[in-house]
C-alpha cells in the first residue's frame, strides 16, 4: 500500500508540475477515508513541523479555517498534490462565477457529492440531463404562495421561540441554546412550508407519531451529524466492525427517515391524484404535482408521436433523494445563518439599533403578523444586510468543487492559463473570495452589515449595495444551478430577526463574573473556534451566550 501511495504521489506531482503553478505536497488527503477519522484528533499538533501541511490541508473544510491566508503565500491559484486526486485551489471572483455558471463544462464531481446520496442521486449531486430533469420539477415548487407561507410561519415560530427564550432564567441562552432554537425554528418552517405539516415551536416536531420510534427532528439531526460516517461505512466496510453501534444507529435512522418521507410522498400523491383540488403552497405538494404533470405530458407526447419518449418525471426513489437534500439544505443552512448572526448582534449594539430603526420605520407600530410579506420584506434591507454579512464570513460552503470530464479544459486565472486534466478537482475557495482584503478592502474580516447598504441620493431610499468593486458575493452559488431556496432562506432569516429586534436587544452573557468586554471576547472566541459539518459548527457552544433584554 505504501509503495502504491508513493507511486501515486510522485505521478500526481509530475502531472501537476505541468500546470506551472505553486504546489503543496501532502502525503494524506481529505479524500482518504482513514484520514477523515484521524485528522480531527491531530488538530492540536498542527504546528508540529512535518504535520502542519497534512493536518491543515487534509481537512475537508480547510478553507473555513485558513480563508485567504494560503493564497497570500502561494498566489491566487495553487495545487494540493497527494496520492489521491489533485486539487487546484482558486481564489478569484471572476473564475468562481464562471466555473459555477458553466455547469455543462464544470461538473459536480461524483466522488465528492456522494455524501448527499444517502437516499439516492438528487438535484444537488446530479449533472447533465438527469439534473435538468430534476431541476425542472423542483423549480415550480418555490412559487409565490410558498414565499407567503415561509414568511408567516417564520414569524409564528419566531414569536414562540422568543417566548421560550425569555422564560429561561435571566433570559440567558448559551450558544448551544441559540443553535438548538434556530435549528428548531428552521425545521418547523421547513416542515410547514416544505412538507405541509404545521407544528408549534415547543414540542410539535419532536413528538413521535404512531408507527415510528424516533421523531423526524431527531432522525434528521442524527443523520446530518453523522453524514460523513454514513459515507465512510459504505466505502470502508471494516469500519462497520470497528463502530458497530454507530453503524446500527445510522442504519436504523436511515430507515426511519425513509419511512417518514415515503409517507409524505404517498400522502401528497393521494391528494394530487384524488381530484386536483390540492393546490397547496408547500414544496412537496408542488413537487408531486409537477411530477404527475410531467408524467401526464409524457403520456400524451408518447400517444401523439407514437413512441415512448425519455422519462421526464421522477421516480419515487428519485423524489426521496430530492426530499432528503431539501431537508438537509433547507434547514441547516438558514439555521446556521441565524445562529452565527446572533452573537455578532450581541457584540454590536449599534448594529442592533441601526436595524431596529428600520424595523420601527417599516412597521410604524403595526402588528407584523397583520401585514403581508410583500409590504414588509422588501423594505427590511438592513435586516437582509445582516444575513449577507454573516454569509460572507460564515457561509455554509467554505469551498466548492467542480471537475471537467473527457478532455482537458482551459481555465484562465488572472494572467495564468491552465490546461486542467479531466477529473482533477477545481476547488473554488469561497471563503477567500468572500473575505480576502484584496477583494474587500482592509476591513474584510470584520462583521459590518452597513457595507451592504446604499442610499439613493434623490429619494433617500436604502437598497442592497453591490459588493466591493472587483469582488463577488455568491453564497447561494450562481448561474442555472443557483440555490432554489435563496428567497426561502432570506424570508425566513429576515422574519426571525425582525420579530426579535422589534421588541428585544441582545447582549453578551457574562458567565463566571466576566466583565462586558470579557463576555464579548468570549463570545467571539466561541464563534472563531468552529469546525464544519455540512455548515460551520461552534466547537464549544456552551462556553458563551447571549441575554435577551426587552427594548
Ligand atoms: C442561507 C441559506 C442557504 C444557502 C447559503 C444555500 C446555499 C446553497 C449553495 C451554495 C448551493 C450550491 C451547492 C453546490 O454548488 O453544490 C445550494 C444548492 C441548493 N440549495 Fe441552497 N442554500 C440555502 C438555503 C436553501 C433552502 C432553504 C433550500 C430548500 C428549501 C435549499 C435547497 C437547495 C437545493 C435543492 C440546491 C441544489 C440546486 C442544484 O444543484 O440545482 N437551499 N444552496
């Protein structure tokens, strides 16, 4: 094995030299299943000479920790060479947009996207015609009625969450409470707007219905927390013997989840087929409707032209795969944006007042729940700016990978022209693209939502500003594969933040007799000490927190 790995490393190195860009050589990679398990235990040795490169660049989300710093040393494009596939890392706004937009040339690499395939190939992981077929069915699900539902349910959940939070002793929340609350809000919004099941914040979604042994919330949380192991168990069967209890649990939770989703599909299909009066606003019913319509179109096309056309609809197994990634992408990302915004707000009272002024001016003392989302949401641009700024610094995706297949493809990065060999990863370092001072200026690493607001000099009206000249902002991706849940997540985020800042202000929780300054810096330390499981996660969320104070 050692000889084979050394041979692969040397061969990859010789191949990478042809690219004429700086090269980082590491004996292990985040593509090595065994290293994924060992690496987290070695992080404290990252400064030991000889281990630094392997520990740093062998982490699948190294871009979250290192951001633009490696590029200061190696330039805006460099290669990481290991015995596995070579990774070309790019920090360039133009290339990031170009590669994500040209989805037919730069494909999502199968080996990296199989992490989303627990329940089968789906709209996130597929490429080519299959992806188009999925996306055609998925797009109509995010329609206008759905936006209203997302807004109303987010307000309802936020109000209930605030009641629970302010009833905690001293209205104090550790970041663990904050995270759990944001996850619950996002799960409930997704449950109502995604699946048509409305629950109250307190209790609801955590209950276990008949025929199940775990709540959907628990099953989902467990699967996401262990998503990497689910893949590793598939790849390295020996791990099933080393971690038998975890393997059994993952298998059982997978079955639970599958059962829940089958019930959701069967329920919606029965309604859709039962008379067509089901035009409801949630995503799954729209998905099933669109799927049934595609089947009907296909039947009539077949009878008109007399041949059986290529299927345009999705099978139940494919719908299941899509529902899983909706679950995953649909709550975890927005929950995270909320979780990471709250500590920054608590530290920056001036920003809370700035956003609060906007909320007061828009609501004019009226009850938010009585106003329609069309009247309120477009005016809450400062609240949206909070989301932009948190996603810029702590977006869910630190780096995103693509590859070309079949033949080598030219990629121009600045003044360099690279001929990228097929099946070589091109890794877009989004954290560098989003916070490198060369693109964003000296205050690039500071959380400053005001940077997103521009004022019309004639009307005085505020709107979201374009990013810094030369920079780009693409946390929802861009082009035909842009996130279909972009507006869904914006509505949810703005509704929750507006409901909170309408009546409350946040301040850092002073644990163990800490001063205000010490509490702020403890909060910032907890945020900075993050890892990444699908999205950034604080390692020590119980070590700091926030207090809700009535305005
Ligand atoms: C803050 C919130 C969110 C962010 C930052 C975000 C970000 C992203 C990004 C970066 C991608 C592209 C991933 C890639 O290139 O592989 C993506 C794709 C996707 N997202 Fe989101 N997302 C968010 C919320 C949501 C929500 C609420 C949903 C659904 C309810 C959703 C569903 C999807 C789906 C289905 C795709 C795959 C699209 C395709 O490949 O055609 N996302 N999202």
